[in-house]
């Protein structure tokens, strides 16, 4: 993955640490409130831990607030999460909708495993290319695929993994590579701002996926049962129509 001078600089790491430290007055109370809510609403640990691929292919443990019940059986969960193929805790949908389950990754940033802005860290079997930069809490693909779980939810489970690996992952990689090759301090700050205030750039997501040749092939196999994809409304449209329920 080609990197801009900013993406490789020590100043980017300095910005990461500064952002985390400056956010502590707000994030520390949120940590306690969300942690208590998770603990009260369901049995199990407050934090969800999972191995993800980091800088230069080094695995690390990513931290999230737990949004799903602890699974007692040996049955594995689907590797691709949609809004309908998983069971959630009472507060899980709210945390995922507002991306509050990602807050503990600030600890990953301080530890040096992650950056504030960068490609999202993926499972080993979802990693399409070796990362030569720290994965991020947010990034270009994160902004575009913010409603990914909702968009993928209409797909039959038999097609989900295929579409995800052949359509979604390559699109994410392309978006991240294009961004990291020309990233600057100003563009990183814009992404951070858009992430905090939920200014998602996902209006073209439906069309990006629909126009992909692999998606067209899958749909043709289901002619008798077309796969509807939800339409994300613009702010102007939401004044005239009911609010689109994402995530």
C-alpha cells in the first residue's frame, strides 16, 4: 500500500496520542456509563476481545464494548455481521448505531497497535493485503461503509460470504489505498470530524455494490427472488420522509 509522507511521519503518531489525551475528559465518563450498561443488561465481560491483523501482519487484540450475548455453545458466529444475522444485547444496537462500541480502541491507539485514521483492522481470513501502516479506528472505507450491516442484511446467508470477499473487501481496500496514498493532516482531521459527527459518505454504497460484476452474477441466480437494497436518504429527503433506520 503506497503511503503519503504524512501517513509515514512521526507527526501522525503524535496526533494520535494528542487526540486520545484530549478526549479523556469526555471518554472516561462514557467508559464507565457504557461499561455499567453492558454489565447490567447482560451476563458476561464488558469488553469483547478479538485477534485482528495489524502493522506488517502482526496480530493484536482489538477491544470493543460487547454488543452480543456470550455464546455458550461451540457453534461459531457468522464471520460477516449484518443487522439480522446476530443476536444483540439490549444496548447492543444502540452502541453499534452510534459506533460507541469502538471507544475502547482508544486504548489500542495508546498501546501503539492502532491509529486514529487508517484502514480498519481485519480478521486474518478477511485480510486481502499486508498492512504497512497502523490500522485505524476510522478511515475512508469506514466512512463509506458506515451502514454496511444494514446494506448486507437482505442478502441470503448462502451468498453473504461470497459477496463480502469478492465485492466488499476489494472495494474497501481500494478506498483505503487511494486515501492513504495522499493523506494529509487536514484530510485526517476531516475524517475524524466526520466520524465524530456521523457525516457518513455512504450515499453511493448501494450503487458501488450493485454495479460490481460479482453482485450482478449473484442476483441473476436469484431472479425469482430479487435482493432489495435499502436506500440511504439525504438530509434534505429526511425532512420530507421518515428517518431511515440504519444499523
